[in-house]
């Protein structure tokens, strides 16, 4: 009777797991499959009992999943298209239990993914459509601005305002378009060797111009031998956003340190300032679009609120990480860390023909 009862329980359990909408896989300590429900076959291509004792990373060949499983962060999730059907977008979570075992759960988030894509497409389309009329305005305003001495006296302040706001709007649209482009894919198509030191020297020259009236002190500590694999325009945009922010959110006489160095964890770029700093509560939200600690200060300094969102996306696309440390009234430290695989030992490896495009 006991046997019959247990068999009935087991049947009930199997029926229940078959009804689960999420793919659920039990993994043992070395990440090999112990058990999987039927949704796992449909969503991840993992079949039970055929795939028992096979490593999950050999069954699901998705680099993002491999990195995620190696990182072991239970609080985090990773998203990628289903290896069985790329129209389905999955969000995967790993919950450890028992002695080294873990439960891998994949949820279908295609709906949320579609809404996010729609939102990004909308922003990209609106920005694109607005660019043409704005370019026309800008052209005429530039002409009028050049001849402002001939304009009636009472028109001149309005002309100045229209001209500067038009340039601001143009910059905003360009940044929105750049952000949409960065968001449309998670990885870079082509990798080029880029010398971090050369890029930072160029940005430093521009930043000095920006900081002229604030009398700021720049300290450079750059290892010019460090070359990473990446996209020059994207890295230029990310680093310059960090450096220009350091200028924008510092006071007269403050110091800005630009550093790049390499260690066993990879290559690192640091931008540190002794400026106004940021309260802890704001730090996790800084990379959201249009998130600003102080709206009026950001606008007055020519900020768009998109800079750190761009930095975050460029960082992600280079497989790098962004860390932010800050103390109000003391200063801030922004660090971008490239993993060892993005650091270029021999730049000739990256571009066929060995062309060393540096900086
Ligand atoms: P913005 O164009 O407003 O500067 P960002 O996305 O670049 O937008 O930055 C978001 C917010 O983070 C800024 O509005 C500012 O409040 C804060 N911030 C960024 N960099 C610094 C810094 N170096 N020091 C102090 N605050 C900063």
C-alpha cells in the first residue's frame, strides 16, 4: 500500500512539474543535470533523462549563461534568446540549495522584452524624425547668429537663447540616437586595438579647455602600453562623459586624476575628482536615462542626463564593468574595468594584416 501511495505521489509530482510554465533544471555541484522538467526541453533543449550527468554549459551553448554560472551570483539574473526558438526571450535565475546543488529556472520574458524593444524603437524613431527639421532650424539660426550685429537690439538676447537652445537640443537628439544604437545589440561587431593612454590624453586636452575658467588641476598617470580590444568612438564617448562630468561637478581649484593601469584582473580606467560628490542613495540609479541628482545644476552645466547611461552601455558592450564610489563634498571615483580577455597582448592579433590602429 505504501509503495502504491508513493507511486501516486510521484505521478502527481511529475504531472505538476509538467504543468510548470518555467523551465526548471536541477544541477549538481559541477553543474551537471540531475533532473529537468518538460518545459526545459521546449525552452532550453535540455531533455530528461537523456541529458542526465551532462554539464549544462555543454547542452546550452550560450556564452552569457556560462559567464553567469561561473559568477555564482544568486541575486542576479541573465537574459538571452532561447537556443531552441530565438523569438522567445528567457530570463534565467540560479538558486543554490542543499550541498552544492542548485536549481536553474528559466522564465519566458518575451513580452517584457518586446515592450522594451518597442520603447527603444520609439525613442530612436522620434529622435531620427526630429533631427531633420532641427538641422534646418540650426542652419538658419547659425546664419542669423553670425549676423547678429545687424539684428535690431531687442532681438539679440532672443537670438542668443534660440541659438544656444537649438545646439543643446541637437546634442540631446544625437545622444538619444547613440544610446538607441548602443541598446540595439549587446556586443560589438568589430574589435579594434585601442591604446587607453592615447585616448585619455586626447580627452584630457579637450577637458582642459572646458575647465579653463575653473582653474582645475589635472593629474595624469597613464600606462601608454595598455591596449584593449573595442570600439574607439564608443570608448571615446564613455571616457569623455566621465571626464567632462568630473569637470562639470567640481568646484574651482578641485583636482581631477586620470589613470589607466593593468593588473591580473585586466585593464582599468579611473576618473577621480575632488568635486561635489554624490550621496549614496543616488549611486545605484545614476546610469538610468535622465536621472540627475540636481536637475538645475546638470542643465546649467550643459548636462543631458544621458551621459552615464551611455557609459553603462558602452561598458557592457565591451564586457567591462563600471564601478562608482563617491562621498558628498569629498569627490567621486568612476572606474571602468576591462576583463583580461579584452586586453590586447599583441595588437597585430586583432586586425588582420597587423595594422596597429592606436588611440
Ligand atoms: P548629466 O548630463 O546630468 O551630467 P549623467 O548621466 O552624465 O548626466 O550623470 C547623471 C548625474 O550623476 C548627474 O546629473 C550628476 O548629478 C551625477 N554625477 C555624474 N558624474 C558626477 C561627478 N563626477 N561628481 C558628482 N556628480 C556626478
